[in-house]
């Protein structure tokens, strides 16, 4: 998890100039389960948590795009940074 967290932290800092605590990312990630990926409401809550942590608003269109992409591919180490990039790239 620490490599993922460092990638996410670096991405957020690079895109927003804001620093997110590694423990906060780990706390959010620890709450993600296979059922989270299947539930649109849980995915929306997860995206909102990360958005709030980063201090970056996520539009409804971006939210829909993220939910769809996560449901199709699942949320794993290889696409977590991609999700963060999408969130930070589209406000």
C-alpha cells in the first residue's frame, strides 16, 4: 500500500499544490472492499472522500465517469492513480 499512497500523494501535490497525509489515504483505502466497487453509492462516497481530502471539487460528469470506469475495471493498485488524475484533471 505504501507505493500506491506515495503515487497518490505525489499526484495530488503535483496537480493541486496541496499535501495529503499518507495515513488519510490509507484510512480511506482500508475501507474499500469488493462490495464498494459494486455499489454506485459507495463509490460516490469514496470519490467524495478523496475529493474533500484533496480540496478539489468533482463535477457530476466526472463523478459519473469515475463510477463507470471503476465499475468496469475494479479499483486496484494499477488504476488508483489514474482515478486521482481524472479527479484532479477535471473540476
